[in-house]
C-alpha cells in the first residue's frame, strides 16, 4: 500500500510539472497570439498555445527554413502570403466566416513563404552593399 501511494505521488508530481510547463507556454504565447478557443486546435482537451492560423505559420516556417536553406530563394514563394491576406481580410470585414482548417492551411502557406522572403531579402541586401 505504501509503495502504491509513493507511485501515485510521483505520478502526481510529474502531472503537476506538466501543468506548470503548459501554463508557462500558454502565458508566453499569449503575447504572440489571441488564443481564442474557438479558433484553436485541442489535443487531449488541452488548447494549443497558439490559434490554428499561427500553428500553420509555425509549422510552415519550420518546413520553409529547411527547404529555403537547401534551395535558392525565389520570389515566387511570396505568393504564399496571398491566401492568408484574402482569408484574414474577408473574415475581418464580415464578408464570410473562415474555419480552423482554412486558417491552418493559409497559415501554413504563409509560414512556408516567410523563410524565402527572409533569405531573398538577405541576398538582396548583401548584393547591394
């Protein structure tokens, strides 16, 4: 019985550490994203620290940095910003209602474009000077 209580206590301590880490991440990300629950993904009843659009941007940017470091930056990738601009603008002005899947996909395309813009800007600046 004592051993079982000790195991439960250890499990509870780790659970509390997980909650503490989750709360810290949520508090940090509230400065980066609105964190509206209706616009966020959930996993095991826990809200993602950023909304679905920001989740797409982060994942897209990570993938984009890998690809951009392996290829030559091309301005064609700037087109990835256009769907996000259209989706966000039409939703903001009440012309239509977006959904989390569309927000994620437009965020993914935009995030994927960011590294190419950064690398292209860097190469233009370095070539100018």
